[in-house]
C-alpha cells in the first residue's frame, strides 16, 4: 500500500512519457535504486591524476599555494606506466573478486578512475572512505612500483594527498572526489549539497533537463540527510523532486515549450497559473474591488512543487534565450516575486528561494568578489536556506550558457566529466530513475 | 482556458501604473526620439558604427550541445552572434520619478527575454547581449518610464536618487553627466554613463511637470499616495508574509488560507 | 566647510543658538553666494557652516577615474570679499548666533529669514536649536 495518494507520470527530457501512474513513493531515494546508485557512486568514485602527480613529483611543486619543495624531486614516468599502477591500485582497493571495484585508466594514462567497493564503505561511517582508500592505494602503488626510498616517500604522499593534514581540506591533492571533506559542509547532511552546479553541468553534458534532474536528486537526498524530509515534510519534498526534477506530468517541458520562442519570465508565470488552476491546485478565494483575484490552495506543498517547476521553466526561458548563465539569480528572485504578486500565494520554498536570489545576485556579480553562478552549490552561505529546489534551477541555467562564463563547467569540472561521463546514471538520470520507479511501483 | 495575468493588486494610481508598466500588452508611450547612435554614445560600450565584439563563436543550429531545451528556447539575436553582455543602469529619483528601480525589474522580465537584471536601493541595472541591449536601452530612454530630470543613466556613482533636486528640478549627480539647458528648457547629456565626456551634447528633452509625474509614478509616498491607503496592496503584503510563515512551519496544514 | 580661522571647539563652553536652514532644493553656486552675502551683513553671526551633496573635483571611480569632473557648480565664490571654494551643492546652512537675549535673537532671525526669502526660490525649513558641538567630548581626546 503506497504511503501517499499522489500518482504521477514521468516524462523524459524530450517530453516523452516513460513511466505511467507512478506512486510518489517510487521516486523516493529510500525506495528507488537508481537514486541509491547515484548516491553510492557519488561517494565511491574518485579520480587519480597521474599526470598531475608526475608533474608535482618532477618539479617539487605540490600541495597548492605556490609551494615548491626543492631538492627532493622525483622523476618517474607515471603516465607511461598507468596500466601497471592501475593494476596495483586495484589489488589494494578490491576486497574480493566481483565486489564492484572499478579501476580504469583514462586519457591515455593521465587519469585513473577508481570506484571503491561498498564493502569498504560499509565498514566505516564516513563517505571520505572513497577518497582515503584511493589516495592511500595510489601512494603505496607508486612507492612500491618505483621503489621510492624512505626519505623521498613523503614526497609521493604530498603529491597524491596534497597538504592534508596540515590543512582541513585535501589542498593540492591529485586525487579528486566530487564531494568535499565533511569539515567544509555547512552542517549535518550537507554532503550532497556541496557539489558545484558546474560539476553537474559537466556530468550531464550540458543537457538542462537532465542537469535539473541530477541536481534535484542530489539536493533532495541532501534534504533527507539533513532531516528535512521526515514525517509530514516528506511528501512536499517528493512532489518537488517529481515535478521540478523528473518532469512529472510533463509540466516542465510543456511550460518551456509554450514559452520558448517568444516567452518571458512573466509569461511563464502566466502559463504556470493556468496550469495550476486547470489541475485544481489553486482556486480563486475572493475578488477584490480592483478586480484582483486572491488565489488559495488546499495543498500548499503541491503548489510549492508547481512553483518550483515554474522557476526552472523561467530560468530555461530567460537564461536560455540569453545563452548566458549570469541571469540565474535575478531570474530566481523576480520570478518568485512576480508569481507572488500574480497569485497572492507564497513563492518557491515559501519565500526562501526569493531571498536566496537576492543574496546570490550580489555574490555572483562581482559586487562581492568574483565567481559566476556555476560555482554555486547548496552548501553556500547564501543558497543553503532554500533546500532542495534552488540549485536545480541554478544548474539548469548553467547548462544553457553559450560560453559567456569565466568559470565555465569546462574550466572547473572537466575532470568529473571524464570520471562520471560514461555512467548513464549520471548523464541520463531521468530515464534511470523512471525505469527503477516502475519496478518499485510493482512492489508497492 | 486562457489565463489572463493580473500582475498586481490595488486601485490606487501607483498600483494601476505598476500594472500598466508590467503588462507587455500595453504599448508604452514614446515621448522622445534619441538617435540610436546617441544611445550608443551615452552607454559607451562601443563607438557608433563599430562592430560588435564577441565573447564566444556564433551559435549555430545543430552545433549546440545535445539538449532538448536549447531546441525549444530560441536565443536572442545577440546570443546568436556571441555578443558580449553589456549593461545600462538607470537611477530613479524618489521625487515621483515615473518608475522606481524595483518595478523596472518586474517590467523588464515581463516584457523582454534574455535579460539579467538587478535592483539596488536607487538604481537598476540591466545586462543583456550588446545588440539586444541597445534596442532595449533606446526604448527605455524614449518611452514614458524615462523622465529627463528624474531618471539618470549612470553606470557608476549613482548617488542621487534620494537627494533633494537641484534648483532646476534635476536629480543630483556628483559627476554631472547631464546639465540643464536653460534656453531650450531641456536636459542635455555631456558625459556618458561612467562620466567620460561626450564629444557632442545629447539632448534627452524636456522634463515632465510635477503634476503629471504624480499621475504617472509607481512610487508610493507619504506626501503622494500612501501605500497604507491602498488597502489591497497592504493586504497583499500581510498575506504573503503570513503564508510564507505558515508555509515555513507546517505547510500541509495550510488549507484554503 | 571649516575655516582655519574658525573659533576652537571649546570657545564658549555653553551652547549658543544655531539656526538651521534646510533648503527644499539643492542650491547652485550662484544662489549659495547670494545667500551667504546677504547673511554676511547681519550682526551677531559668529560662524556659518554649510553642508550638502559632495561634488568631487576628480572622477573618483570607474573607467573615468582621475579625469577632471568639471562640475559647473564646483566653484570659488566670494563671500564678504573672501574667496570660498564650494565642494558641495549646498542644501543646509547652520548659522551660529552670538546673542545675549531672545529679543536680539528674534530680530536676527527676522533678518535671516528676509535674506533667505529673497534668494532661496524653492523654499526652506528654518529651525533654531543647537546642531553642532560646542565643547570637547571623548571623541576629541582620542589619539589620531
């Protein structure tokens, strides 16, 4: 018996129906195996930059901050021997044959992608196991294979791990994880919110619908982890994930299609109102003397999911028309304000998204230092308040950038594209989540 | 069912004006015709006649990343050409300027696409691909939302929106980008929006009378129309505040509020 | 606009009355000069301070930084035969009166109003009180 009465149809990024009559619970991260796999791979997957390590050892320039350690340079051909190192790494990381360990050489030996087995994750409680396992294995593999003497071995450690533990983060490390160290998280449960919009953009190859979906998955999983999707709050979060992230009932796609050619943020607000009235989510409460109609709803969480979907549509239309990501914060802010004035109902996340839009405009327009919208994630001091629904819109906008950003996804997140790029769970999450949802439906 | 947008509550003059400016179906009155080359000069991003500089190669259909949304959303002209993103910024006086910065944002996003806009206390910036910006900027300078005396085109040092007017009724500008032509009774720009002197004087015409401005403005003021006297507007603010609060607490319990 | 010859902060030790004239419009250099010269002849005026909106001599930020501002109202005016550089578009006068009793104060006020009425076209608001410091406070003892 499903927990919630809500039933949705899931549509893909081209507006094609891929799953019918899906109970809301079937897209819950607690039930849906595709989402679980995305989360699992996110924490288990790391990349070793052999080219970077080789250069660091050869020049002594390592651990970031312009540090060069002279006199202990090590000139060893790591890239050339990538296959051998990969073999050694696998030996060290793998628990038993067939445990899901992956060690793959990429870019002709410049990088090695490592997926640490679940067994190791399960034997600890921190997601950093992915990083520490990979880094330690790489360090040992290099020392062993090239027979590095004891008094130079510390250079290998520094080249691979970076300056940690003198620093809190793995500063200057040549092993990269898409997740930050826990100490950099704003609070409990923020790990999956600490993924830059640009990383997601790179993972989905700039497909705005898929980017929205993947960001929504990360953010809503974060909501569970933060304790924001427990009890009565769960349904609201799932509705947002469904409509905003997974194009439930094709609302997002239809809104964009309707407004794509000539529409504005304002016309998206109009289309959303129309849809919400048609679907019976909102209705007129009273008409004021000026003729202004005050709308009300009997299902505020659902209205919120509708509003969140409209927000992404507004971004897709306005920022998409500009092919310039810088308009993201402004669009978030004024979309919500226009919607509130239009309907008399609260904007996305009950006003929080609008508030974030104000701060984010400030922080992403060189008024307060540099940095474009692509660098934002849900762990940022100005974005963390609108949980679950804000970052998907940011990702959507960044996917649609035509090359205006200094901090583009290509510049900041190329490595992660290489690491996760082949995994369909990350490049086409809409299809994968829908397929798994169908399976869950049968069980409910 | 075709939904008809209602924009903003209220029966007062500022409320009605707000709706008017926001409604893309309303064609705003053109009050003057400043030559496009002069608009380009005042903005100062390029010389008239000069080619547009680009920040990325032109967008060609079929060569964009594989994304269904890109196929649905048509890029604006400047985006197609890979233009730089440039800006124009207006400062609006609190003394019954035709529009105030915040309503500019509402208006821009209801009337134009591909716009990045931001409001600060007394000014409003619009950042758009250059060739689209020029078209927008000309419209904004020519139409009824611009008053030569009470609207300033100011890229930096925008101070003045809340200052007393000068003896000629002009909004204060420490950089004096525009001056009063006492013979013609017109406002004349002598510097561009960042105060680099212009090589010619550009007239933006005669300021409106205060009596007319009070009828055109979107600004609620205690000595004009007090916002508290428009019950619908006051009700709206309280309503949103209440619903945001209730939604932030237990949204599932909010029914028919 | 502090004059180097202005009396020291602790000159009186007691508050002399000050007339605050807040103009409805910011005054041009020409009007400011006329107002000051009309006030200058009134007896018992100890000092006149003015304030308003700053007009920089140079453009102080943005791409035109360092260029001359050439603001038409940044002028040197002549008051009572002395030259005064106007760095502001003046919007307020603070006139300190060295008067012994209210009778003389009232006479002077009428003279000040007459001077203002003649030259301040768009009106002003006049109040009598004390608006600036007349004795040292803690702030004056802090090290620089």
